[in-house]
C-alpha cells in the first residue's frame, strides 16, 4: 500500500513545527514499519540539506505570504497544480492530510484524481477561520463559521490578513466569510474519512454535521526514545514545553511557580519553547518582581528526542492551557507515557487522559495561579507521591509504545480503497 501524508511542516526540515507535525511524522514511521510505502508532501523546506529527503516532496506555495487569506480560500492555484502533478506521478492508494495550509489544495486534488482522502483533525480550522472557536470576550463560539465571524477577526495576530482587513468594508468581509463557510461545507462531506485524537473532538465534528460513520478516534502517535541532551536538571523540577503564550497559560504558570517556590525552596522550572518577544519580556519582568529569575530556566526550542530526555529528568510536567484543546496536547501524553505526573487545566479533552489524583491533577480554576501552585507544591515537595502518580500514567498510556494504531489505520485505508474502487465501477 502506498500512502501520501500531507503536512505543512516537518521537524528537521522547517523552522516551525508543533505536535501536529510530530503526529504526522510518527504516522509515517508506523506505516513504514508495517511495510507501507510512504511519502510526504509539504511546503518548501527551510533546511533542504538537513537529511536525505528522497521521500519528501516540497510543494510550491507562492501565495503563502498572504498567510491566513491563502489558508482559508483556494487562491494558491500553484499549490493545487503541484499537488495534482505529484499525486498523478506517484499514484498513492490513500492521501492522509494532516495540514491546514495545504488542506484546500489537497482535498481538491484528491477529488479530481479520485483518491481516498483521510483528514486528521488538528484543531478547529475546518469550521473556524481563526482556528480558536473563541469570541473576543473569551467565551466559546458554538455557531461555527459564517458571516458572523467578522466580529471575531480581532483575535487574529498581526499578519497580512489582519492588516488587510483594516481597509476592507465590513459588508465585504461578511460576504467573504460567508463564502469561506460555504466552500468548506461543500468540501467537508466529500472527504473519505476523519481521524480525531479524542472522543470530545469526534463529538464536536458530529455536532457540526459530519456523519458519525466517517469519524474514527485513533491517536496515531508513538512515543520516541529520549535522545541526547546537555541539559542537567536540578531537582525538584517542573517542566513546561510548548509555545510561550497566554493561550498556553505560561504567564499563569510563572505566577503559580512563584508561589510554589516560596514553599519548595530548591524547586526549579524549565521552559522549553519560544514565544513572541513582547510576551517573553513580560513574563521575565514578572519573574524579576517575584524574585525567581534564577530558578526559571529558558531552554528555547528543542528537538523532540531532547525534549523527552529533559522531561525524563524532571519530577512533574505542567500543561496550563487557558483555551480549550480537544485534541490531546502531545506533550501531555508524552509526559504520562514517560511516567511523569502532570498538572493540567480541566479543559478540552484533558479528562480523557488524566484521572484527577491518580496519574496527575486536573485544575478546574485554571485561570487562577493559586490552584496550579497548590498541586505543583504537592508533587515537588513529595517525590514519592510524584513517582507513584507517574507510574500510573505510564500504564495508562501504554498504547503510545506499541504499533496497534498502525494496524487500525491500515484497516481503515483498505476499507476506503475498496469503497473507492466499488464506487468507480458503479458511478450511479
């Protein structure tokens, strides 16, 4: 079986990547281990000479400089043509999409070439142009996309689209957003199958209108082995990994750790990742005010095997998300699989993986630093409690260490190939 995996970025080949890209890479590894032929389509490489990329094909994306505008509308005809050309040449049996920017051109190409298309849902992109399904006042949106999204565009960053909309009349924006919704609503039913990573994400799709029979919950990620690192962790220690941002609650974490540090005198906090300069400057000023500057270590962005090595040395992993993530943050699952307890927000799908008081703590008042500090203090002040909770987490996430999900995915592919062949023989 030949499988094409489409992802916007690839670790080792692009500067920017996240858990979604790790999931795409792991899927490729699992399929290859199961004797499938796999190749990747992705955006132009930032590091073309990083490694052998015989099975990695960059797609031309000249419209990508338009940012969210090109991601939400099928204006990158060059990407569409390039994807069509690549797929015609390679003729994969299945295309598995794990991308946002390349989503529209890939779906259109698969429909034209009559290739089954599977989509792993990475976030809310398919029914929210901001990807957050979050209103400017902080409340969750349950209306999904359409002309009303015009009122939510303030959530966007300062990219090209945010600058452009300042000069566009509101009625034109409403019309464009209505067209965006109509386009996605026309394409989404034509996808062969959807993969969600959690049950709550599956329910979200069903609520939106995706047929339940098209949705499978498969967390297709396999834990890698920890790699080499020069970082020596001073214990007791907590670690955070991800984009340093308000969305991920890094500012809440700093406030919480400042409180914990007063109780656990030798505690350290390690931050893996980067963030906007204005935000990192803000939390550094707050660290100085709290007197914890020398106890918070910024490690910057690290390759995933090194991240796993650092996590293995720490006592607890903290995941203080402030916005709902229904897709099971990779770092949360990696921590549990490595036998580390987690302290995380009771939001999104975290309850599907964390059993409060057993393999970690779920914080209900997740916008309040005191509640995180309380749980963090418990785990950093009592290594035995942390160890026992971590052991339970390792057992609960055992599926990240085997190949069972690869078998399930291949069975799905085979069913889709048979169905596509049957529909081709009986076009009516």
